[in-house]
């Protein structure tokens, strides 16, 4: 392990956390946070989540919600004012999110806090659950809650040509692109070529762009000299050194697996993620013929040799 590499990512994440906590009333500049860590926004998203336990936007929203709860408990400010201070445009949207987090409406939370001050009840808890231990009123926090249980290997990968269908929209809907890819590839005989494997490539941080603008590619790795039929576009995955992890389970939990790989395993083992590199997923089976818990996905993230 190279301690300086782990420290590099720890320092980058701590700086990002300090920027978030000191600017709760400001819009998050996710691209700027990523640049300071010498990472793409998508890679920084996974590193931050793996180290902190939540994404930058989730942290920002939670701390603002905790601050709102503290305001309700200690001031007479109108609920609408508290909602606006927390970044919500309407009383209704704030109440909906607050109730989901605290299991009661803002007005009930304030009433319980008033009862507690009168000595009649236990005060409601302001702090919401957080793995890192960072709260609006508790600035100390921890990174790396123990060594990751994820196993990964280092692989030297050749350049790969991917026959792809580009998708713009929510990542959860990339299945639509795969549905277009399969018949085109099958008719052209691509699925029978040597080295053929299904891959997914995701290009954007889902917190930095609207879901309708997220870019991804559903693809099939083919020999480099393969002619592609109409409807399929070539995408190149660069040759290089990659950290590879194997995840078994439903696709809904892939985000957790990426966070463990990039935010825990990579730094803990002294590796540096390649700035601007391409991360990708390889699907060894599909939901069409495999139970959710038995789906096998390989995760690849480029690291410095």
C-alpha cells in the first residue's frame, strides 16, 4: 500500500466536505469539487460516496435538513421561512422530505421540542443517521469505517472496440439501449465473434446533470477490425491497467459496489484512478435468464500503472 495515495484521496474528500459544510446556502459546484481531486465528476462521485457513506449532494441535503430541524426546535421562524432556508421552494415539498426523514411533520417536530423545553417530554433527535458521524452541530467525522470486504484484482487490458447504442436519459433506463443493441448485433453476427462481451459505459455524475441528460453506452466488445452495421457506433475503451471487482447481485446495488471499489479498495491499496479514464461494467449474464441475486457484473476502473 502507498499511504500517500490513500492520504491524497482522504485529503481531497475532506476538502470537499469542508467546502460543503461551510457553504450550505450555496449551490454545490460538483465539477469544481471533482477537479480539485484530479478526478472526473463520475469517479469523484464514487470515491466520495465510498469514503463518506453518502454522495456530496446527499450530504449537502442532509446537513441542511438537520439545520432546519434545529431551527424548528430553537426558533419561532415560520415553517415556510425554514423551508426556504433549507433550499425548498414550497412548504409542501419541505414537509414531504422532512416527514420522510423524521417520521413527523415540521409542525409536530416543533411542538415536541417545545414540550421538551417545558420539561414534559424527551426532545426530538435532530441528527439523522450517517455513517461518517458528521452532523450540522457535530463537525468531526470519520472516513473509512474499517477495511473494505471487497476483493479486487489488477488487470492489464488491451484496447477494446465497442459496438454501441448511445443512450441519453436515466441510467436505470439503459436497458432500452440494450434492447436496441441485441437485434442489430445478432443480425450482423457480432454475438458469435471471439471475445464478445456485453458492456455498459457511463459518462456523467448523476448528481451533476438532470437524469434526462445523463449519457451512457450499451455495447458489445468486438474485434478491432469489425465493420459495424448501421445503428451501431464505435466506442473505444483505452488499453491500460484496471482494478477489477466482481459483483454478484441485483443491478440496483451496483452503485454501492462502485463506491466500495473506488472509495475504499482503490485508495486502501495505494492506487490512483486515472483522470479522464473510462470505467465500465461487463455483464456475464442477464436478467432474462438469471435470478436477480445471481447476476454477475464485473467492474473496471482505470488506475495508474
